[in-house]
């Protein structure tokens, strides 16, 4: 069976990144950046490992994608991220001028939607792709963490 | 004469960082982070050099300061930055829980004030320190750049 390169396909790749974060004791958020249906950056949250609150999956993916393309802007790229970006990451996406932003689970408290972070006018937004799977991994992480403490 | 460690003293250090950016052809923004009146991080904008729109002075300073302290949070630290932070940098400051944010020149278009980026509730804000000097360096940069093109 040939699998189409649709949003669910790439979100699944982002979920695999989130699982890597989970396995390392990091809040499980994963991100992928594509350019012409090719994955050019993969990243997951590394805030604990790097001891750095700015080491969100998206921030690392932006840096890696720009490095790969040899240009600062990501106009023809799509970011897939398992959790709705925060102000910092949405603010970074503004500077990258990313073409499309696809996220899985919503973040009703600290996500960019509620906090009304301004995206680049050319950025299209798609939400809710594999939302349940993305949210389940996060819930499982926090339940396990609570039981350990 | 003994110079007091006041906001102007540290903003002047941030301005020195901005001048380094200027000399490298970078938009001249500089940042300093202090902990108990000691400078623990110095950084300037490196978006051109690193080919990375996320390489704002503040982002680098947050990472360097957390690395120096060996802890992710900057609760007892002060950020001095020559230009009002953008959404990304203000959003990052939220995660760092920085104690105090001092900026020089205002950024009425893309600054966090107009865009209403949420800061951490414990972050105190002081604005306008050496504002004219900070703004003059930026204006000089853009005038020179325009004349070169």
C-alpha cells in the first residue's frame, strides 16, 4: 500500500519524535519540518537535557531547517508539531515566515491561540491532526511523573 | 569615581554588545543578564552570521545564563536589552521566569508591548534606559545599510 504524504503522515513522524522525548524523561513534544514533502528537520523537546527552557522542539526544528536550506526563511516549509506552539515558538515562526503550521493537541492555557500571538500573515494554520494521540502521550507522561514523585 | 551598578551601568554594557553586532553587519541589539549585580551572560544579535532568525540577543543570553547558573530558571536575574523584546523573546522570558526585564529603545511595531505577549507574573519591567543611545545605534545601522544598497 502506498502511503500518501498527507498531514497525518508527517504528524505521525512528529509523534515518533515526541516518543523519543518521552523515553528521555522530557515533556513529549515532537516536531518535523518539511520542504516539498521531504523532511528536512526533526526535533523533540530537550529542556531538561539541555537545562534550557528555550529548547522546545519547534525552536530546534527552525534552526535545523534554516541550516539545511542555507537560508533564514522557511516560506515554502511546513512545521508539524504535536502540541500547539507557545508564544515563544509562535513568535519564532513569525520570523521564519513559515508557510504552514500544523499542530496536533491544543494547549488551551499557554498556547498561541489563547495568548493571541501574532503569526506571519502568510502562515496557514491547520489544527487537530492526530490530536488524540498527541494529547494521550502528554497525559501519560504527566501521570507517570506524578506517580514517581 | 566609583560607578554605581545601576540600570544605566548595565544597559551601557548591553550597548557595547550591540556595537559588536553593528561592527559585524548585524542589526545592533545587545543583551546582558546579571545575577546579584554580576554579569553572567553577554550576547548580541547573530541572525545573519548564524543564518537563523531565532538567534536574537535575548535568546542567546537566556541559554548562556541558564548554563552558567546550572539551573533552567532565571528568577533572581535581570535581563538588560537595548531594544524592546519581540514576541519570541518575551515568550522565552516567560519560561525563564526572569525577575526583571530592562529595555532601552521601544519597538512600537513588533515589540511585546503592542503585541501583548504575556510575561511571567513575577517579571518586573523597566523601560527607556539609555533609550536614545540604543535607538540611535539602530537608526545609524539602517541608514548605512540603505546607502549601501
